[in-house]
């Protein structure tokens, strides 16, 4: 009888309530999900406001323009005065070389450096074009005499100097003489980087090879 009574009492004992444990687990999961969602947003806001964690260096060797500039509105013509389309033509990377009225040592060094890099690109050279930008038709004959046959793959063009200065106004504001520099233009017609005579050929070569590696080739 006692055994039966004890058995009955055991069956009627109240089991420990598991509800608080389940509630706590649910709350923890909710907090974790919220942290996953809001964490990156909070971190991004802190980085944006403080600049903490933002890298200050870049891997490119040339000088990035504050903002890439499209040459779509720049009037470019051949030496015969015919329109020269650099944005709708074959998709190539281009080195634009503005020439001062008198091509002095710096000008010649730039032409020599860009020519040598074009040669060193080997089979990839077909994906890059060098474009000489003259600002005055009177420069044509002296430049042809000066360069002779040393730059066979150089494309010659005439541009409006005022349009060119307006296009590269950000460079002028940085006290960079646009006629003592040359510019790397992407396949879509955006000037994105500039170089001076102080940049070595190897620095230019590294930048161009990197650009070619991560861009498509038009067949």
C-alpha cells in the first residue's frame, strides 16, 4: 500500500519548468541576429565618420585624378582636320600625351618612356595606344622633324587647348602642368591617372599590366 502511495505521489510531482530556459535561448538568438544585421552598419558608420581603418595608400604608381574625366566632349581631330573618335573606336587603353608649344627635354623624355613601355608590352601592345595631342597645327612640322621615324606607332591628333585645360582643371588646381605630364585613359574614354617625368618606366609598366589583367580585350 505504501509502495502504491509513493508511486502515486511521484506521478503527481510537478516537473521543473523549462519555459525560462527556452525564453532565454530565444532572447539570445534574437540579440545575435540583431548584432549580425546592425554590426556592419554601425562599423561602417564609425569608419565613415572617423576614417579609422581606411587605407591611406594605393597600389597604383601614377597619380590618380580626384575624379575620372570623360573625354566625350573633347574635340579631337586628325592632322588633316578629320574627327578622331577615341571613345567609340576600338576599346583600348590609351596614353594621352599633351605636347607644349616647344617640346623640350621633359617632353622628349616622356615620349621616349612611353615608347619603350609600349615596346616592352610585347604582344599586349595591341591593347594600348599612344596618342600625341598637339594644341596648334603649327606644331606638326617641327614635331615631325624632331621625332622622325622613331615613333612609328604613335597616333597624332589636334585638340582645342582650352577644352583640354577645362577637362584637366583638377590637375591645374593641384599645380600640375598638364603639358609636362601624360595621362592614362581607360577603355571607356575616362582619364583616370597621370604621370610626370619623375615616374619611371617600370612604374608605368606595372600600372598598365595591372589594368590589362583586370580588363577585357576586344576581339
